[in-house]
């Protein structure tokens, strides 16, 4: 009998409604669970240090520069999780900025479900 490991996903985003919806969606995914949530990107580093997630969903929010700085800070941590940056609209420019900051993927909130599904499949191939 094989026991599949549950991947833990933490969420840091400035929108309480989005955090709640994303947490509900992640909880419905087989093999994934919610490691914790915060409703301020500024709290992402503390969330990562305390929850030790496999993945951090990090909203770039109204201040993308602040979010990209947080990507860099999280990725500098020992044992850093994969970082999936989220933005209102997925554009090639936003994706390039996220990659340069160290994000493992960028998901547009306008297509969150399909974007996250694709990102997780790339991060954790079956």
C-alpha cells in the first residue's frame, strides 16, 4: 500500500475574499492541503517560516514591486518553497518580472483554477 504525500500550500494575498476562495479550492484538490493563510503579502515570510509549506501562493497585489521583493525574500530562505506569484492579469511582462524575482510560476487571477492546476502539474509531475 502506497501513501501519497499531501502537498501543503500556503496563501498570502491582500484580498480576504480571494484567500477564502483559493483555500476552498485547494482543500478540494486531491493530494493538496492548505498550510496556512495570511491576508497581507507583508506577512508571507512569517507564514513560510511557521507553516513550512511546499508551495506559497503570493499575490503581487496593488504594489507588484513589494510582492516581487517578497518573492526574492522567500526564495532566499533555506528550504524555500516553490513560489507561485499571482496577479490580476497574466501578461508576458508580468511573467518575466516574476521569473526574474525567482517565482516558479505566475498565475493570473482571471484564470486561477486552470492556472494553478497547470502550475502544480509542472511543479509536481506525476
